[in-house]
C-alpha cells in the first residue's frame, strides 16, 4: 500500500467511527421520516373521509 491508499483507508476508518458514534441520531432521524410519511398518508385519507363532519353539520341543522 502506498501513502495515498493509506491516507484514504485511514479517512474511511475515521468516517466509519464517526458514523458509528452518530448511529442513534441517524436512527432517530430515519424513524422520524418514516413516522411523518405514515402520518401524512393517514391524514390525507382522513381528509377524504368526512362522515363525521356531515354528522356534525346535520346535528346543527336539526338543533336550529
């Protein structure tokens, strides 16, 4: 191995060590992204499903 390859390998090992130290943060960010995507899809489906709003509007009409 020449000097350039040794420096490259050392930088690779240092970057792996830094990523290993940040693994909890990276997992938390990944989980947050997954959770937000799932929540967004659920909210979009609930926007299309409006029987509760119709029920509440119907009760307001009957009460007045």
